[in-house]
C-alpha cells in the first residue's frame, strides 16, 4: 500500500487534482499561479499525487528562460469511483475514471416506498453489473458515493428523515450497501453532490449555488471550492424557504414553503385537475415522469403546460433570490432530472429574476446555467466525494487487490 503523512490535506491535493483535470495538463508553475499556493507547497502536492499514482509527467513546454517546464497530467485509469443518485422516483448510477469520464451509466427505478433492504439489493446488483460492463480491475475501485435525501448523518452513513417512508430514519444505508457490494460507501446530500459534480469537471468557478430538482426541490452551495453542508448535510434547504408568508401551513412547520407550492408534485397535481391536459399528456405514471411530460409539452408550445411551468419557475426564482442574497454568489447551476425537459424555461426565468432582484445586481451579474448533464450531475458528484474522502484522510492510499473485499 502507498500511504503518506498526516499533513496531506484536501485543500491542497483535491484542488490541485481538479485543476490538472480541468486543464488536461499543466506545469507546477501554472498550478501554483492558478491556486495562489507557493512553489514549495505545489511541488509537495504534486509529489504526493505522483506517489499515489494519480498524476504523472506527460511532456514539457518551453520556459521564458531556463529549463523547459514539465507538464503534469492525470492518470485516467489510476482508479475508478461509483456514483449513485437515488430518490423516490428515479436513480442514476455511473462508473467514473479519474479524469471524470463516465465509463458506464445505468438509469434505474427510484426507491418508491419499497422496503429499503429491497432498494439496497437492487442498487448492489446494478453496481456489480456496471463494474462488470466497465471491465475495470476491482482493486482500482475506490468505493461508492451515494447521493440522496437530507438531512443526513454523513459520518454514520444514515438518513435522518422519515421520507418517503418512516423506515428511512436511521436506516444503516451506507453500511448495508457496503456489505452488499464489498465496497466502502460515502453518503452525500444530492444537491451538494450535484455541485461537487459540476465543480469536479471544471465548471462554475470556486463559489456558486446549486438548485437541485428531482422528486422535490433542494439546494447546495460551493464556497471557495468547498461544499457548505451544515450540521446535518442539509445546509441549503431551498425547498422550505417560504415564498408566501401567509400561505398554507407546511408539515415542516413553516408556511408557504417553495416545494409544496412549486415543486414537481404540486405542478403535476394542478395538471391532473385539468382532465383534458392530463389525458393529452398521458399523465398518471409517477410524479417525476409526469412532471417531465408537462415540461416537454410546455417546451413544445402547449399553453396550459407552459403556464404551469412558468408559475413554478417564478416561485423558484423568488426563493433563489434569497439564496443568492445570503451567500453572495455570482453563479447558479440547475441540476436534477426534473430539469431534463424544462430546464431552459427555468433557466430563463431565474436569469431574469436574479438580475432584476438580487441585492448586489448593481455590482455583479448572476449567471444561471444548466449542468452539463442535469440527470447525472449528482451521481458524478457522489463519485467525486469518494476520491475527496481519500485525499482528505490523514494517510491516503489507493486500494490494492488485498485491501478490497470481493
């Protein structure tokens, strides 16, 4: 096994690795200039990453004077990570190499309200099938990053919410999936994971907000390159920001919360109240599928569907203004399967609202963009969390054929 001292820290190693991945190859001088680190710190970080087998020299470029600068590149096949995003209505799983390339992807049913043992067994089966399809050496698989609901106890690997069923509260989700696959499992909030996924692929800078919408609405923030998680890995509960102070009581204890008035479920419920629209769109499957059918119809010009999406987007914009005002970010990224059909419509509404209403709009604009693949951003982030956990550990080491259970 290859291991190193306790002075190895995430702010150094992960940042350097992400930057090399983003640029394809870079010299130590370029990396030091881009990060603000000293040459000595950068040399130390590159040596550790090289000793771990994650990077290597890939060539040289001429310097203004002196010897040519040596370029550092990623060893794409040094290791692999599995990322899974799971909610009640859908799941996406990916196998990712060190360069961030998706080797295999599986789209799967969500948890529904099935017993969690059955859900975990299905996930484990898909993970085994994906690794077989990817034909990657088992000893190069670092683990599984599972992105799902918050609130969570990440250290214990449990969800501390009774949704979608009471069984979720305290269920040993990470431990059970690890036992079923023989791989370590890291738990992460889905919105936070989406932000880490965007960040890992070199998008959106060091500070930005994420609006995540799949079965419901969530939020995440990356600040100076680090995810803000809060006490229960639920640091940005966007779905329960009030958008109507005199609105209906929410089960959470607040009034007029965003998710119960503008999330996929209320949009579908309103669509179902119009029998002609429901019949025209073939509604009646599940919340996420039906929501995307409404979104597709809106995109194709159906006026009733477009009105529902516009109303939802405007309410989401109101809450997102609050989010941006709180954290003073200059970029918002939309991610999650619910944006698959209507993402552009939401993007346009949020762009207009934020640059009209954000407190600091006279100082800086707020850019709104869709994640590169809205459906798999959180799964990519889950995979990235596995690697980050390795790099921030006191003695990081890559697995070997003897250290990975089969």
